[in-house]
C-alpha cells in the first residue's frame, strides 16, 4: 500500500505485504518510558485494563527494517505503466483469481447483490493485494506499528503526520485484539501494519470489516466470505455506484486541447462531458451519456507517450483503497482478465 501507501488518504492499509523472514529485532518496548506512558494513556482513554495494555505494548519489539522500508525510495526514472502492469497482470494471478472466484461464486454474487459492487472488482482487489491470501506479509503487526509509532524515522518528509497516523493504528490494533479476545502478537501483515487477505489497517478493520459468513466473528485471514463482504462494504461506503463504468477511452482535438487544465485536479472527477469536449477531449459512444463528473487520467509509459482515459467516480472510488491511478487500473485490468478467463475455461 500502497511503496508505503498513502495510508492517511487510503485508510484501510499502508503498503503491500512484504516477507519478514529472519528480520533483525531490536529491544522490547517494555523498557521504554515513552511507550509505557502511551500504554497508560490508551488504557485510560478506552477504559482498558492497564496491566494488560502495558504488557501488550511491552511485548512489541523495535524493527529497524520497518523504519528503513517506510522511507521514500531514491528518485527513479519516469513512471512506466507497462512495467507496473506486468507486476500484477500475469498468468499466476489470473489463474488464482479464477480459482478464488469459482470457490466463492455464491458469496461474490451475494456481495454484489447486497452492496452493489461488481464481483470482478472485488476479485481484482484481493488479487492485487495478496494473490488471494498467498502473500499477506510476515511481519508481526504489533512490532511494525510500534516501530512506526515510537521510532518513526525523523528524516521522512512528513514524519510528524505519519507518526501520529501509526500511533492511532497501534491503538486500534490493541482495541481490535481486546474486542476479539486475541493475542495482539498473533496478527501478521505488511511492514506498515496492513492485515489479512484485503490488507486492512486496524482502523479500517474496525470501520469497514463485516461478518459476512454469519459465524459471529470477523476473520480477514481465514474467511473468504468475510474478506469479500468487507471489501464490498468498503467500496459501498466510499461511493461505489452500481452499473457505472470505471473509465472510458478518449481521443484529443489538438486545436482545443488544454492538457494542463485537464490534469490539474489529478484523478478527482471534476469535468462534465461538455466541459471535457470544450477542452479538447473527444468521447464516443456511451461515454457521451455519462451523467456524472469525469477526470482525465494520465498513465506515463517511460520514454513513450503517456496513456490517457476518462476516469469516472467509480474509478476514483478504487483509488480510495490506494491513492494511485496505476493501482486502480491494475485492479480493473486484473478483474477483466479473470472475468475473461472464467468465460473461456471449462
């Protein structure tokens, strides 16, 4: 999430899952006065048993690797949609998506009926996030969030903001553990604390996760039904509109094109069909009847010419999961690839 994903903007998660085999561990936070003070504040604020909170916080260990991974990477060459796409749209993920859809077809149909979110989009999200549970991450979430709450690297350009975010997520993890009567050490996830098949951050687990299999508990690790229902619920609450396309192809009228103006709002749908036309964007077919606002989205292709399309409000909703137009288009294209494979395979 996601690179460290824009978790403050896409609150369910912070980064893609990352393996954590043989990670060097620092000291326990039990010996840190600042961590114990935070533990006392969490206990008081939430009316939790003080001894339990202090013990839970004290079991967390500092992970130097997490602090390194959360830092922005070095400047890179131009973005390249083709390279990015190749990381996610591949035979392994497509085959896994077909297997997941077939195994959970009735549940996906129920989620689409109950929440209005297309089954293929749900399948696309889970596939991009963790390959349907194959790659949920191996960091202890308690360790990762404690490290980012108490030892967030000062050299990060938004250190104070990010530290506050992860401190809040650390508190939410403890609350989740208490509600579920679960040892907080049991949760595994990404280096930024995203958990389970859908890579929800603890706060999003609390806000958006649902018991879709009706067994009286929410399990985003082992219950495909809970995962499917939770992703669909998340999208519904972030404004998914049933039946609306995610994007439309575009052409340009060079004589009218005002590219800087069109790209200024980034991926936020801002322009009507008529406004786009006045600024040099040519739409065809059903796109001409689109009732809501649209955004001109640019995907860079390295040294080649960029790709452009008109993103709808549903495209923007996908970016609420991860603030990235590249991510959203990867979700859409994986969803389409899995749907095609479903039709073509006996």
